C-alpha cells in the first residue's frame, strides 16, 4: 500500500513539473528563450538568421526564428534579435514596422540588430560606419545591446526586371559576400548579453 502511495506521489510530481514547462516557463537548464526575426527580399538574410539561431542553440538556449511577417509578438521571450536586408540604404519596412509595433515590449528585454548589405563586405574601409548608419532608424525606436552589419548576397536571377535594371545602372555587384565565420562569431560574442537573466542596461 505504501509503495503504491509513493508511486502515486511521484507521478503527481512528474505531472506538475510537465505542466509548469508547458506554461511557457524556461527550464532551469536553458539559457533563455530567444526570438530571431528577419526581413528578406531574396532569402539570403533568412540563412544568416538561422546561423545565428544555431549558435544560440549550441549554448543551450531555446530559439525561435521567424520571417518578420510571420513573427509572433515578443511576449514570453527573454531576448530578441532583429535583422534586415538593406535596400536603397534602408532596412526593409516590415522590420521597422515590427519594432514600432512592439516597441514597449522590446524596450524591456535585451535586443540586438543585424543587417545584410552588399556594400558591407567585412573588412572594407568604412564598413562599420556604413552598417551603423543603416541601423540608425532602428536604434531610434529601441536601443540595442549589440548591433552589426554583414556582407550580403545578390543574385540577379532572384530580382524582378526593374530591380535588375536598377542594380545594373547603380553597379550593385552580384555575389555572395556573407562570411558565416564572422556571423557565427558575432552570435557567440553577443550571447552573454542576451542570455537568461540579463536585464537592459
Ligand atoms: C534594388 C536593390 C537595392 C539594394 N540596396 C542596397 C544598399 O543600399 N546597400 C547595400 O549594402 N546593399 C544593397 N542591396 C543589396 C542587398 O541588401 C543584399 O543583396 C542583401 O543581402 C539581400 O538580402 P536578401 O537576400 O535577404 O533579400 C540592394 C539590392 C537590391 C536588389
């Protein structure tokens, strides 16, 4: 009888523990629940977002990655990373809209920004300043704890007719200038600023 009682109590404890984690709380072993949101036109920024997420997961964080149009609100996340492809010197409008819509919630947790631009080839003189300039409108909405610009990718085959013509006139160089070693290193570097328990400075 005593044995059955013990088994029953153990069962109830396991059930309650399971419910607690379903309720959305972060497991004690996890380093937080991070949302990575990206805006893209031709898809290459999505791969950058995935690489960043993989690095966070490798450090035991729970990570969700969403294209900005499908992204949920930041409620329940301990940190957020927002990234955008650059077009005509600007973030894509959907990414800026996401920041404006969720400004209040995003202001309470650590947030980091990245952008991808064809003129942001790593190591190029003035690259950092150019990337910062691109990030400035986002920074005005919510101040990030970290930010960067990465070299992007341009595949003329993925552009529409007018974009192709414009790209040729402006002389935008086709090619893949993303350096995944740099991208992954940045994710590892900023992780301590985003992981569980961090509050905004
Ligand atoms: C019409 C057009 C305008 C662009 N303007 C810029 C720009 O101002 N600065 C820049 O660094 N890259 C610019 N790019 C390059 C893209 O930002 C780059 O290819 C980016 O990585 C694309 O990301 P995606 O594949 O996620 O859309 C432009 C590309 C196109 C097609």
